C-alpha cells in the first residue's frame, strides 16, 4: 500500500608503510604537494561538512552524510565512523559506508585494540598502506564482514582533546596508496565533524529529556482516571502502528509520537468530577469535556518544538464526515496524524475495560472501526491501522460488551 501524502496537512508534511608509525610521524608523506584538483576537493568537502553542521541535528544522518562525502572525495571504497563509549571503553560503528554496512553495525571494538583503538588511545591520525604488515591490524572485523582491508587512513574525532570517536577510510578505489594529503583532508574533516557530532549528541540528550517530560505529563493525565491508565502510551503505539504502512517521514513519525502520547493533555483542565463520573455526562458536562482538545493545544502553544504536534492534538476528535469537534472539519482537511490518533484512541477505548462495560475483543473493536469507516474514521488511515496492527501480531484483549461505539474519550 503506497499513498501520496503530500496533501495531508500537516504531513504536507556518508599506510606505512610497514613501520607501524603514525601518519603524522611520516614526514615524507606530509610533504606531498597537492594538485589543484585535490585542493579544490578538500575545500569543497570542508565546505559541505560545514553546511551540514548548520542544519543537521539527527546524529546518525549527520554522521552518514559526513562519511559519504569523505569517502567520495578521497575516492575510497569504504569508510566508517566509530563513536567512543567512555563507560564501556568501546568503539562502535555509528555509520559505515560500503558493502559491509549491515554487519559492521553490530560490532563493538575494544577501544585499546586494533588500528582504530590505537588512533583513539593516542589521539593521532594514521596512514597505513599495507595493513598485513602492521601488527596493530585486527583481521577479525574483516572476517566477520567478508571485506578485505588493504589500506587505511584513520583520524581521531576530538573536541578540545576529548575523544568522541574515530573516522576511517579504507582502500583507494583505483588500488593506489593513500598519501599525506588524503590524511590531511581526513584530519581536517575529523576536527569539524567532531564538533558537529558533539552538538548532535547534546541535541539528542535534550530531546531525550524532553521525551521523558512528555511521558511524565501523559502519565499525569492518565492518573486522573484509573480506567485510562496507560491509555496515552497505547494510543501513541497504535497510531505509530498505523503510520508504518503509510511510510511517513521520521519527522512526521516524531510529531505523531508526541501527539499520540499528549492527545488528551487538555484533560488536565477538566474537573475530576466530570472525568471520573461513572454515569452518563450531562449535556453541559459534555460541552466542557469537548473543550479538552483546544485546551491541550493552547497549553502547548509556547513550545515551538511541539508546534506541529499541537495541530494533531487540536483535531484528534474530528470526524471524517465533519461531525466532530472542535472545528467540524472533514475528510483530508483533518491532518492525517489526527485521523490516525482518532482511530487509535477509539481502538484503545474499546479494547479496555470501562466503568460502564467490559473491554471489546480486538476483532469486535476492529469490526466497529470498519463499520464507521468513511463516517467517523478516514478509510485510508483505518486500512493502514488495521494493516499495521496485524503486522505487529498483538494478542487480542479479552472481554465482551455492548455494541455501541463509545465516543473516543
Ligand atoms: Fe481526547
């Protein structure tokens, strides 16, 4: 199933010489005079890396771009960036380019062993044009990947002498040796890349802290009603299951994740006497209850990071036929993420026990969703949810109850 999502607002939305000395110690190599092409290539590479630093915040994407550009500029067949795990004293492949990428991503190396380990320990770059003649070369990685390393240049990633990791480039495509200029290029890229990687790591740390705060907020909402414990987390998970067949971008998945878990945050503004009421709500109480999407969107208005998330929260109770709230928008005017959350919300509501009924079985809940396809729910989003849910092979929740589709509260 493939959909064109461009119109779904807001988803409209990477050598020794056999003496075993480091490259910097090989003065004859560094006296190499680069030609115009090589100088231009190095400047071009540094310029591109600089641009990426200004825009990339996702660590893996950033490192992959830097690695690809470096490998291409140095005309090599493989390259990788290994990040340093200070606690475990290990180097692990954050990104690898070349045929062995998948195998390399599972490998962790002793940060004191091998050529990469030597570079990490000594914080010096190295150039080795015949690894078989170098005692530091550890053939175990090649044995695991099937790749044959002939030559390597490797440079440490340092920020103010602090080791972030190492970057290495393997085997010239034309079989020639790496030279001092190649090493100079790699060392220059390494110093710039190290700062970029550290920035991205800091960004990720802040993002993780943000996610923890969001989860705590969601738990606070659910705690207001013991029947909805874990509801926000499950709605997020169900919405993301529905997103899989739709092939949403990483950014859209993030927006959906935050909106899924925060969709009912506006209920913090609804009195407990309404939220915890066992019986039917009066018309006046329903009117207050229906304000929670707008209250939630308003609560988050000063957080730029959640700007697109707010839109999904605001519209998570809209109906496909226009009969929902707060704005009564219909069809594809409802953001796709909000349509997915509406389905996930109803599905979780039906498959969990409530004060007034036992939980529906999964089969029954899905039948109810399908029965309301095209009226309450978007057919495309519903098909994606059912497909995504089935792919997850979840166990159905037990229980039986009445046949009325509860308003997804
Ligand atoms: Fe809600």
